[in-house]
C-alpha cells in the first residue's frame, strides 16, 4: 500500500508561514538517524533532506502564509497546508498517515491520525524533516529583510529577543496578527 506521511512545521510561531510536507517512501527506505525533526540537530535535518528528496517515491512541500493563517486560524491552516502537499504529490497515495490527533481531508484518500507519529513512522518523520528544513530556509531568507527580529535563529518562534524586537520596531508583513505577539495583557483603566 502506498502511504504518504504528512506533518507540518511552524504552528507555534509568531511570524512566517506554516509549512507541511507529504512523503511517500519506498518500503526499504532506512536512514538510521531519521526521526521526528525536533529530535534532530539542524545539521542532521539538513543532511537528511536531500536523501529524502532523492530517495522518496514522491514528496511535496506546501506553505500557508501568515495572512491565510490569520483568516482561517492556525489549526485550519495546518490542515490546508497538508492537503495542498498531498494534492501536489506526483504519485497518488492510497492512505495518509497524519501526524497528530485530527485532520480535515480535502480528498477521498483514507487517512489515519497518529499521535507522535513523527517518532513512530519513517514517512511522517521524513515529512517532518522536509517541512522543518523548508520552513527554516524560508525564515532565513526573510531574516535578511528584517534582521532585527533574529529569524535566522528563532525561526519566528516567540523568543525573548523576538518579542523585544516587536515591542521596539513594531510588526512586519510576516507577523501573524491573530497571535498574541507581546506578553502584555490589555488592562482596563479605572
């Protein structure tokens, strides 16, 4: 059975897109270090990416922009990115393995949701690596546009330095306006 593993990267970020990948691996695909991208170093992820891209039967990566995230919310944007990646595959899978506990398909392809699937299934781990490396690469490019936000390091996640830059310089066209960008809560003046 041709199974495509699907995963996303960037759900918890304050800036940038959410990125999803879908990967169909051959049955004999085995790279010992392949695992959930969060458990791998950046160097390991970057060394695995070309192996996955050349060794997979099919793979696709898709992004959903911060503007789209603000319109549909981050959960729906994650589903949208995964659906786009699945639909972009050059080989049609017979089954989808989705990392996580929910999914809203836009195709009639049967699917199974796998909690912590990126640490249990090679195809989901491969999708995890592709989604993460493609997103990190994108964040590195837009870092050149807005170096004060340190996206080359924090990848858009809510670090202290990122939030300090938002407070000092304001928001950019890449920030997610539907997210709480600063730690400060609004207070009523009485």
